């Protein structure tokens, strides 16, 4: 479990993604849709919708996603930081019919940026587009805001199963870019023993020799 | 002016609306500020942990590679141990046999675990001798603190006295320590503490002299002493945690040196797991006792909430009504989530961090399983699945019902000793949720949002 990864291509990325959003914005159904869709139910772990994993293959690279749901209630908010530490990405969900929930997203963005800097990839998601008639957060506002904080913005409907795949795919691609940039800046593995960023574990599949694998191509 | 008059009521309403919106923004901003401060403190604590780890590894590396022409005491020791291993291998046949077997089937995990458990049963093997020695050393540093409970704390800093005592005992007890003396973190300096105390007293004299209403200097001195004690305990705990990490690293490297065939990712994992279990089991009780002294305040809070909520229903801690049977008669002689509570109580009966973590995972599964059995069978499980919004209140209820304040210390210890690799996965999620639930329970008796607790600092 700790090491993970076997066979296939040379690298496996492990990413941690936190799911933030107020109580009834539908983040649980969103993530369930994503993890059960197309595949069978075995992706739903014994922890139901609170912790989910998903394996992906993006451009020949294997990606393991661990999706951490967080409690939206105010009384648990102070405990947020222990959930999102070492996260590679965050999905911030609001309900397009509820302006308050969008305001909460803004608060979380500020908090995340302050704590984790620009290393963390953000995705802001306006859920419940099936209720577009009752929309209270304008598309323009949401998109402009997202751009201003370096987040991508998506509209989804968990009910109609719309736009969900795209959210996760986009986030994964961006997390991979960050991880690859990270590797490059580390100087191609020569001094890997340094303070390798936790969370991004790059596991070489071949059994490690005593001296450790030398080169680590960045492509 | 007169033209405006008829419009006034609508204006007023408009202003009122604006004012309300403004107030809302203000309160949101205030909340955000508070959250930021909390988050900052937590992050600082984390940084410190990572920094400590980095420093620890750096020290280790420096020691290993400092000047190839000069042999450090550790290198010397490593060589000596390796020589012992070679000697042992010559005198015994079993290592050769196992090695040959493993060479034929390098990926047989049953063989790997067989080898490790056989090794653990050979008390004469150098790995096991080292294990005993390192264990003894940790125990030696813990032991003096145990029989000095808080009862004596009113006299002069009893705990810090035993702390320095323990360190000196340590140095005497183990010959190999003398070489390491410089690298051992210094014991809390008692002389300095007394200096501080004197300084404090003189300040007190000075400041209370012109004061007409005399404060209670005795009381303040006592709190000051308590504070000194606490910081001495924290220092001691930190040093011991570091020692244990070092000990396990050393054991693992000797183990891999003895059996190179174990040096695969899976083999290493198994080695660490088995070594840790052997290492922690005999010392967990005294180790936990130290954690409990350090986390005493938090345990007391937990206890207070526990008493206050003794007869609470799940709804009292915010569990959604659909998640437990409302009519207590449906569960005769029992209460909701009882099986999960019992599972969690098992945690205190395990003595190895990994096992404890598994216990937490089982507790969460049990909890969700109970919920599953109550579900309406017509509703597809996906739409009724439990997310974190529901999970945390239930977990808080379960934690409350265990009536075990020591869970606070147990979890704090787990955070120190569980490998970082595990923290991204399901186990990490469960531990994080458990800690959140515990903090929430601690805050219940104050009626406020949970305060933020950094790691011992």
C-alpha cells in the first residue's frame, strides 16, 4: 500500500485531491458519479463516499487518485487544514442556485492559496446546472473570479451526469504538469534524496537496486 | 428634497438590505480571518515536523558520509555489527538456507514474512540483539517519568527533575551512548530554569511593589512551574520520538545488510512492519504514558465533554436523523453504532501503531456498515452513500461513547509514528477523520467551535 505501483509503464503518479464545498452543494453525488460511472461499483471503497480512489491512464502515464471528502459544516471548518495538507489538487464545489456557497468557495480559495501556495491545482465547480432557471451565481462572475485566482472553472450536473469527467481529467493533467515541473527543477534525479515533495510519489516499477536508479527522464 | 419624500420607505428598505448584506460580508470576513490563523498554526506545526525529519535524515547522512578517510563511531559500529552478522552466518545454517530459498522465489511474500518471523525468534542474531539494546535505551529514558505522576507537581518541578535524571541515567546506562553524547538533544537545562524562575520572581517583586491590590504570587509561581514542567516534558517527548525513528532506521538497515534479498520495495515494507511491531509492543505503555502527560489538557477537555454528553443521542452531536433509528426501542439493550464503539475501544489494547491504525480503519468501516444495514433497500446505495458531512458527526458520536480520553494521546502518537506513505491513502483519511472528530468532541463542553491544537511545540 505504501509503495504501490506494479508492472506496465515506468511511472505512477499518486495524487491527493480534496473536495471542498458547503453541506448541500452536491459534492458527494459529484464524486460518486465520477467514481462509479462507466466502471462497476468496486471503486466505491468501504468508506463509501468520504474517501474514494480511482486509477487513470493519461497519455500513457498511470495516475492514482485519492479523493478526500471534507465536512462542509461550519463547526468542522477549523479542522480543514489537516485534511488538505499535502494535497496536490482541490475541487471546490458550489451550488449555482446558492450565492452563499460561492462565497464559501472564495474563502477556501484564499485559505488554500495562503497555506499551500501555487503548487496546488484548483478547480472551481458550479454544480446543479439542471436548475439553471434558479441560478444565482452568474456565469461571468464565476469564470472571471476563477481566472483571477488561477483556477479552472467547470459547470456540472451530478443529477444529469454532465461535465464531471472533464473536471477530473483537467485537474489530473494540471497536477501532472506541476509534478513534472517539480521533477525537472529537482535536477533529474541526481540529488533525489533531498526534500522530495511529499504527496507526489513517483514510484519506479523496477525493483530498486542498492544504489538507487540513476537517471530519471522527464519526458 | 420634497421630491424625495414619497420615495423614502423604498429607500429605507433598500438601505436596510444593503446594510444587511454588508454585515454578512463582515462576519464572513471575520470567520475567514479566524480560519486563516488556525490554518497557519497548523501549517507551522507541519512544517516543523517535516523540518525535523529533514534534519534528522541530514544528520544521519552526514554521520554516514563525513570524510571517507575518517571513520565515525556509527560507521565503526555498523562495521562491527556487520562483522557480527557475518560471524553469526558462519555459525548458523538457517540464514543460508533462507537466502537460497528466497533467491529461487524472490517474489514469494509468504517466504519473506516467514524469514522475518524466523529472524525475530532468534534472539542471538545481531539484529535482535540490536533491537533489544535500542528498546532498552528508549525504555530507560521513559521509565523515570512513569512513577512520578502529577501528585507531586506542586513541589519543585518534579517532572523536569525526573527528566534530567532520566537523561543522566541514560548516559550511564549505555556505553554506546557516550559516543553520541553530543548529538543527543540536550536535556532541559535545570539551572537555566532556575535562573528563569529567579528572574521571574524578581520581576514579580518589582511589579507588585507599587501595586496596591496584591496579586497571588504563589499561584503565579505555580503556574509558571507548571509551564516549565510542560515544556520539559515536551522536549523530552520530542527527543524520544526522534530516538525511536532513528532506532527503527538503524534496525532496518542492519536487517537489510544481513539479508540483501529483502531489499525490495515489498520486502522492505514487510521488514519495517515486523520490526516495528517487535519494537513497539513492550514499550508502548510507558511511551503512551508520556504522551498522555503532554496531552493532559486535551484529555481533560475530552473527559469533560464525555461527562456532559454521557446520555447524548447521535442527533445531539449533529448526526442526521436518517442515519440512526429514532426509536430507542428498536435497539433493545443497545445504542446506535455500538459495534463501532466496541471496535474503537480495541485500539487501546493494541500495542503497535500499525495495528492501531488498522483498528481505526475497521471502526470507520463498521460505522458505515451499520448505516448500510439500516438503509432502505429500495434506495440505490450510491445516492445514499455517506460523505464526510455525515461521517464526522457519526465518528464524533462513536468517539464520545468509547469514554476513553486517552484516544487523544493515542492518535497524537500515531501521527508521529505512522509512515508518511500511508497518510495519502485510506488509512491516512481515517486517522485524519479520527483526529478531527476528537478535536470536535474536546470542544463540545465549551460550546464553541473546536480550537486549534498544534502538535506539541
